[in-house]
């Protein structure tokens, strides 16, 4: 299993703001888990989510 990523690490990885990551996670749009008061994310799940967001070619 991959190491869990923090909101800051996901934001840097995706090149978006911390607020964007937090908002997506809170809406259950971005796959993540809240452990206590902190969000954690698996890189492979983030990669899968990003691929699913890309427009599909016809």
C-alpha cells in the first residue's frame, strides 16, 4: 500500500490550492479518508480520479 498523502501533498501533486483539495474532499468528489480531523489520500486513488476527469476521445 502506498503511503498516505496530506492535503498539502495532494495540492502540490495536482498543482491546485489546498482549498480546492479540501473542497473536493469535503464534497466526496475526491477520494480520501478523514482520520480524526485530518484528510489523507492514496496516490493511486488520486491518479485514478484524475484520469476519470479527463474528457474521453470519441
